[in-house]
C-alpha cells in the first residue's frame, strides 16, 4: 500500500506529500531526528534498521520513528480532487467516494486493470514496466527520464556511470561516519546496532567493489577512447596516402595512354615510310623502268 493519489496533489503543501511515493501521505509517520514525514506503508516496504530521510538525508533508527496521529487528524480536512473523475471534497470522504464510484481501474500506460485503488497505485509506483520514471541518481547529474522496462539499458549509459562516480564517494564517506558513531548507537540498542554494523560492513564492501569496478570501466573507456582516436588519426593518414597513390596511378595511366598513342602514330609513320621505300625500289632515276621479281630462284 502506498500514499493517496489525487489530481491536485502537486499544488498541496509539500508537507502533505510523501517523499518516497510522491503521493499524499497515508498513515503518516515522523522521523524523530529531522521531523520530516512519510507514509507508514512506504517505511515498511524495506525492513531497514536505519531510515534515511529522502528530503534531508538525516538518519533515524527505526525504533525512533513515530506514528503521527495528530498530523493524520489534521489531514482529514485536506481538499481533494478525485484523480479519476470531477469529484471534489475532503480527504476524510475520499476513500468512501473511491469505493462507491470507482471499482475498476485501468493503467493508462500498460492497460492492466485493477479492482482497487490501492493495487492500482502500487502498480503505477512499483510495477508498471511502461511507466516513465526518473533515474534514482537524478540528484547526482543523471536527469534522464526512462521507461521502467528499459532501466537496465539506462544503467549502462555514460551519463549514469558518471553519476555513479559522483555518488559512490559520498556514500563511502557517509558509511565511514556511521562507523565512527557506532558506539553511540550501541548504547541505545545493542541488538539493532549489531545488525546495523553487519549491514554497514556489507554495504561498505559492496561499494568498494562497485567503486573499483566503476574506476576500471572509466579507465577502460579512456583507453578505448585514446585507441579510437589514434586509429582515427591512422585512418586519416592512410586515406591521404591512398589518395596520393590513386592520383599517382591516374597520372601513370594518363602518361601510359600518351605513350601508347605516340607509339601508334610512330607505327603508322613507319608503315608509311616502308611503303614509300618499297615504291622507290621500283623506280629508276635515269628513265629506265626497273622490274623487281621477287623469289626469282624459286620461279626459275
């Protein structure tokens, strides 16, 4: 179960909006360390020992979280515009209106139908694969909005990897601060802190591994970029050399064609001279006609 959806939730005071599900608070609880609130149901989604506030990042032990009954009573008079029809009223009457007027719900993103508003809201917030959502690291520079089903592909993008490089050192610093203050938590509750310590150590190891992996990927990316640049330079050089070779071949072909043409002309001139010589052999310059008999010995 998540918060309460309505058409006018975006214009309500932000103190009535859950920072986890971005809906109107349902059974609000208050974090004692910072005073911010969220849905009790959103708190129970993950059974964490230490709760980090989504608004200010302040940490509160689960045992120090308070159910804010006074704030819940104050919210009953909150003005509400139904998210499914033109109905308007107050929060105290909203659930009754939903039960009476809206028994079937259809997701506008994937078309799946539901028989209760709670299941419908849960589907939209956590399950619908066609819903467009913000990246979890949007506060660290990854501002792209993605269809949920394509989130795994988004994790491999350069923008998301850069955001990880920003968030990992901050998380490691926060974990170090937690370990420095662990004695204080142990005085409050030994059992809870032992579990918290184990979780912190596991998270610390995972983040160290993740940071190492990200650094390796970054180094590989830089190396591949440099290699690609070098290959591009080499390709450009080879392309220029190839152009020069092609030009040289074209010039050689042109020269060769010229030589062949000149040779043909010379052959023609030579043939003409040969004919003239043959003709001259049959002419006498003293007025006597000379007959030339070829292969005389064979004809005798």
